[in-house]
C-alpha cells in the first residue's frame, strides 16, 4: 500500500549560483491528484570561495572534480542538516536533492551533478533521493529539463510554465505530450554583467532599462546554432562560457548596453519558443522579479497573460518539484518524461540512499 502523504525536504542549487534552495514540503495524493504545501523555506548563499570554485569547475581535471564532489557533498550535507535542525523538522520520509550541475554535455553522454555521493545519507542522517539526471542521459535523453513532470502534476491550470533562472526553460502540453526545453541563458549572463556594475543582480532590470540595444550584437546572439535546433534540447554553463560571454565581450559597449541587448535577446527567444502566444503563462525563478524583462516579454507576446505567483513558488518551485521527483521515485512511478528529454521511454530516475 502506497502512502497517501509524504513529508520531505526538497533541495536545489541552480546555475545562477544564488545559493542552495531548501523547502520543507508536505505532499498528499487524493483521487489521483497531487496537492502540496510549502512550509519552511530558505536560500543559503554560497561564500565567494565556493562561487569561484563552482564557476571554474567546468575546466577542472577528473581528479579535481572528484575532490570538489567530496567537498561539496560535505558542504551540502551540513546545509541540509542545519535546515532540518533550525526548523525542528521531524519524521521526514526523505530529503530529495538535485545537487549542483557542473558538466552537462548530453550529446557526449556526460552530465555531472555534484553533491550526490552515497555518503550524503549518512552525513545527514536521513534517507536521500538524488542524482536524477544521469539515468536519462544513459537512456539517450538530454537529462533535462526535469521540472516538466511537476508542471504537469502540480500546475496544470497554466498553458505554459516558464522558469527564468540561470537559463530560461518552458513546458507545455502538445497533442497529449508534455513538451519542454531550455530556451536561452538568463541570469547566468545578466548577473555576470550586473556584477561588473557592483551588484549581484540588476534590481528590477533598471540598469538594462537605462541602456540601448546594440543591433549587431542582438543579431549575432540570435544567430547561435542552438536556437535553430528542434527540441528536446538543453543548455549548460559551457554554452555561456565558451560562446555567449566571448561574443558579448567582443563589443566595446557599456555594461548597461550589454544588459539591455541581452534582455531583448531573452524576450525574443522566449516568444519564438512558444507555439501559441496566448493563454496563461506561469513565470517563476529569479527573473520573475525583473520587471523590465517581463515588460519586454509582454511587448513580444501581448495576448499572453503573464502570471507571477507568490514568492515561495517563484523562489522555491524547483526545490518543490525535485521534492516531487523524489517522492515519485520512492513510489517507483514515472518522474522523467521521454517527450521532454528524448530518452527512449518514460522512466523513474534517481538514486535512493538509506540513512
């Protein structure tokens, strides 16, 4: 007999390096429909040292990656333990953790999320469900995006679910299948240039708003081969580091103009990714606070109702959904959709490590 309710902690670290998102969630299933309640939640910021290690890890040797994985697993374990202790969370069924993506090259059969070593269960003293992407890549899939199963299960009232995090990704139903894919970089690029102006991010997009579009840069950004590919497709930080930033830096223009041009690029690519520009779109992730980006999206898609949910869902939707992926894995139910990743069939992905 399967449980009708689950008490779990969802853990996510995204490519924008904002920190580790943790959310204590209760799931219940009634009549085949899932419901959720987010209780305590917080984001634990990385130190500057850790931000630099994670940023540079894409160039690490295999030995350096192994050392990083061990150190990061210890760090993540402590962060999770502190969260559970601070909020006196008891009787957990599991901690469901994504880890942090360092390498993502599915075309080469490579994806690496650190912080998923088996000792994490012992270090935390809880059952752990983690490492959700590797199996899918082995099955010929992109290993990403994985959030769409949660969009279908928890947010079916919306025509589109758009996440504006380190990258933008979209999911929607098409002919009975859930379709999802990465669209373009977002905060991986915007935050990079905001930092050059002395802030971790461009608050409400005000710096971008004060800049001007460089038409030649705009055209060249839109000309990247990735945008011509059909889904399933996904992006990793390698794309930003090796292609996007070097291109932008060829242009001797102000940081504000770079931000303005890239906001326009994001908005255009999102509009091109949507098959129909009408209905309701749920927007989450840090980019949901970028008022200027939302305004530009609205210019490209005037007939689309942009819905910004409460702050817990904006900030912790990915932690919420990886918690759901963990629960589905415990139940041995499908948590990865082949229509999304391109794997050879739907499957139940992830590793379970018992405390």
